[in-house]
């Protein structure tokens, strides 16, 4: 049987990996691509854009973080008349760029597109239809319910969701509506695995983990890569010659998806362990509006530290060094009698737990 790898395994191998390395913002994952692998990744992503209806007369604006942004922009340049990588930050800047480039296609995360829509209405007082977008391609996050239909109605655009590799952003499957299964872009790229063991999922299992099987990859061809994405309800009836797969509704494991970025919980735990007096912590993630919000509540083991601004500042600096995602820091009002394990409270309902074996 081939190797079963996680994000942490790819991160551990980063020092010896060769080729173009698609590295996550916190370097917890490094996905290697040789020359043929790069061509294959670009080809799959271009195929996803074509499936979304993008053609040679379109002009594509890619508002994704790295390493996915560059890959999508390069693939779009092979399909469309023009393509630009704009990055995910700044809605006013994005609006200006869409207008200046006369973009007909926007590639963004679901929350990024919804936040742009909200700001067009509430801050810019502009009609979304005036942007003239014909296509919106969503990728990189678990979308809130009705996102695809809402964006389609507001922008007057065709909205497509693409499931992309969480290790580098390569497009792997797509769907045209929220109720549709994912249509793989090639055979033998995606599968479903059991959460608690390195084996294919039972067809009747209530939950399963999406896995990437990069057959033909220069260095990972025999591997099965655990994505951390979880689907519910088993395999649907095939809707396509290549078959269909459920779209992910949850995440699992030691990495949590926040604003399109995977946050490594062991790194957070290690950083807090170095700060004297920290007895426990809870990372609360929510989606109160259009964007994800993350707040870290730290519990001290000594009352004298609860109101100490220096200790709070140390925690804020430690967290800021870990990830580009903005994480608020709060201090529990009472000290703990003893150490307690770190926890994740996901009010979005996305993250099922750190230990795959405990998820049912």
C-alpha cells in the first residue's frame, strides 16, 4: 500500500523536497511540483475555468492568496484574453481593479465574494450589476448556504464552485449549483477515506475524508494525501462519466480553515506553551457576517497575570507571528486551578475535532 500523508508530513519534508514548492503561508505544508506536475496543475485549473464558462474573450481577476493565486492567474492566462493576480485583500482596491481591467470573471473565496457584495451595497453604494461580471468562480473555503445562488442573482453572473487542492490550489473538481455533487476534472484524483484508519471509506459511513491521489506525480505518485475536508452522507449516484463526489461540509484534524488559510493548531499550542503562566486556551471561530472571525481566549494559571498588559501583548505577538489570519486575543476573567488542553469552538459548525478517531 502507498503512503498516507497529511499537511504535517508535507511540511516535515519541505527541507528535502525538490522542484517548485507550493508553500502555505505558515509553511506547515510544502507541495512539490516538477515540470510535468506544473503543467498538469495548470491544465486542471484551466479546465475548471473552461467548465465555468470562461473563454478567450474573457478577462479574469484572481483574488486568491498564495500559493493558489499565481497558479490560477497563470492558468487563466491560457484560457482567457487576459488574467491578473490581485491577491485577496482590500475590497475598495479590488473594485477599482475590476473596473480598470474591465474584468468579466472574478475568482475568489466564497466569503471574499460575499464581502465584496456587501461593501458594494453598504459602503460604495454601487449596483453589483454595473461591474459587468459574467462569471464568478468560488474556491478555497466552505461556502455558507445559498452563497452561489445569492451571488448569481446579485451580480447577474454564472457562479461556479471549484474544489481545489488544499496543498497548493490546483483545481480538482467543480459544480454549478449548491445541490450538485462535485464533478472531478480527471479520473483517479480524488477519493474518500475513513477518518480513523488509512483505508478507503465504507460506502455507508456517515462521514468520510476527501483524499487526493496524485497519480503520476514526480515524487508523490504513490501517496494518498489527507485533505482535512470531511463530507457527509456517503457517495451520491454518479452524475458524470467520472462519477460525482459530495462537496466538503466540514474539516477535521490539527489544522483549521479560517478565511481560506489553514491554521496549524500544534504551532499555536507550542507558541503558547512557551509563555509562562498559560494554563489553557480556546480558539473560537465564527462567521457573524460575510467573513470568518477568530478569537483566542487564553486562561492563565495565576490571578496576577489576568490583568497584566505585558502578558497579553506577548500572546498577541506570538499569535501574529504564526499566521497572516487576524486573530483577536481575549483573557479569561478567572485563573484556572491547573493546566487544561487547548480547544476549538467552531460556531460555523465546520471543524469536527482535532482527533479523527473521535469523530462519528
